[in-house]
C-alpha cells in the first residue's frame, strides 16, 4: 500500500456514507430544474394549469423510477419526508388501523431508533411488543420470528440492513414465515436501497421504508412501499389535504421527489458493479490496517453490505480515536452521546458486546465517490493513530481507555 500524505489537504476523507451521502451532481441538476420560475416549480396538486400538470408529471415519473429499482407497481410508492416518517406510518399505521386483529407486534432489539421508539410509543398505548435478540453477527433468524408469532400478532417489523453493522437479515425467509401466518411484514430498508438488489415482486413484503439521502439524493424525502391488495388498513399519521391517496397529507416537494427518483435511476444502472467496487475498497481498507492487533469485526463480513465495516479497537476509546482522526478521516462512533454521558450503542449491546468493546468501536462506510487513494490514506491514518493512542494510554490508562 502506498502512503498518501497530501490527499485532502483541507478536508478529511469522508467515510461516513452510512450516515448520509453527498447529492450526486446529476441529481442536483435534476432538482435545480424544479425550483425557479423558468423551471417546474408548480404545486403537483394544482390540476387547473400547466405549472401544476408539469410538476405532477415529474412527481409521477420519479415514482416510476423508484418502482423500477424495486420491481413493484408505482402506485405502491407513497412519498414521505424520509425513512423515519415511513417507519412511523407503517408501524403506527398498521397497529392503530388493525385493532380487530390484535395489539401485538414483533421487532428486534437492534432496529433503527425510528422503529424502536415507535414500538415503545405503541407499548404506552396498550400494545404488546416482542423484542427479538439477534445472533452474534446481528441477524434475526426466520425461526425466531416464527416462534414469536401469536394469533393476535398484527405486524412484524425488521430491518433489511443494520445501519451500524451493515449486516443484512434474510428477509425472503422471514417474509415466507409471515406470509404463511397471514401477518404483514414491515422492513426498514434505508440502508439496503441502491446497495443490494430488492425485488418486491418476488419477496412477499407488505411495507418497506426508504430514504433519499442514503442513496445520493436529497435529505427530507423518502418513501413507503405499501403492497396493493394486501388488505392493509393504514391509519394516516399526517392529516390535511388527503395527498398520497389519503395516506400522507402535505404539499409534495417536487424537487426533492425528482431528486430521489433520479438517484434511484442512477443506482439501477450500475448496482452490481458498484457492489463489487465497494467490496474491493472494504478489503483494501482491512488490508491497510492488518498489522494492528486486537481489532475485531462487529458483524459478519459474508452477510453484510459491501460498503460498511464496524471495528472494535481493543485498548482505545472510540471517542478519543474519533477525535484524533477527525482532521483526516470522517467516520462515526458506535456510541451515542446523550447530554454529559456517552452510552454504548444499543446495537452492539444487542449482539452481546460488553461496554468496553462497544465504546471502542468505529464504523467506516464507503460510498460512490470514495476512491482507492482515499481508502489507503484513511487506513494509514487509522493504523498510525491507533498505535499512537495505545502507546499513550499504556503510559497513562486514565486518559481514555474505558
């Protein structure tokens, strides 16, 4: 590996693509066409003039572009403000709209907070939640779902790809279990869209959540897939003008929707090649830090999306490592800061990691614009920084080792 010393003289290398991605230039161009007086700026719900008709046409074209990536009917795509809103609409919408079936739902302990907090809110409303424990890699087995099902189960909600680990569940196997039981399945696919193939014509999922800003589209836009003819009675969480067939009221942001559609179209054109490229970059990064000892992989490389790697660095506090790297490498800790206390990640705790290793874990996530040279640079900085911190902490353990 060739050391790169002068790469990114003014900005750190960006390895936090699981948190958000930069907008693709082609996406930004398409969005800019929907903002000003000489563009398509109208309200898509204004059906009495050309401005509204043009905007509605762009919105529906974007709906088609999302549906083509998912192999589903465009009429099954509902626009939202992001995956968080989609999760809320799916989970609360089903439980509040399906009281006759039951008040029980199934999820896991390592879901995104949008799912966990929605389920906890429903517990306060009298619903009962079964919290499944994943295996040590971060996957939830279909058998565990089957064992948790009850006659009054109204919904199962499990993510496709874990946002911290990159590990994916066998959604096809889980969907077979839920479909056989007649229970709808909701999947948070924010980290799966445009990263792994999704075929909703083949996999019997009833609800699936997506986010625009994870796939080189804009922030503030997402979608919820709602399978037609599934008999779902979703209770809307936003009330107003009855937009999106009454499921999500609010004026549609044409430029953001167009951006998400264009991002899906770009992803559809080169998904397999991008997966292979990111896999090579991940292996290159791991090779670059191979001489470091006491480094553990959180999750399972063979069951994860190619662009995410979560590592526990023994003998180093993760927050101290992040701070030391911050001028050169942008990555993220698996810890969440709350006021003055740093709590270990609920995901890492959920797969059985102790607090010490959970505090020492860092997520690196590569993306479309990550280069091999940047990966080499980042790996060298991680190697040097971890070695330096370990030497420093060895002389003064109170300076940062958990």
